């Protein structure tokens, strides 16, 4: 069975950003696009069930 990432926990991302001093508006604007690209590439690199 292949492992696939569906997305990130954005609540945690907002809390982490707040702890790092990032403005919530910047997180809300930028993080969804960053998440989509990162999840795509993580799933692309993950071994598929054919590789096992």
C-alpha cells in the first residue's frame, strides 16, 4: 500500500507561525500555495506500492 500525504495541519502551521512572529495574514496568504507544492513533491518522492 502506497503512502500518500493529503495535506498539512494548518492549525499547527498558524500556531508555529505565531510563535515565530509571522503575521497571520502572511500565513493565510502564502501557506496554502506552499503546502500544495510541498505535498505534491513529497508524494512524488514517496515509494509507490510498485517499488516494494
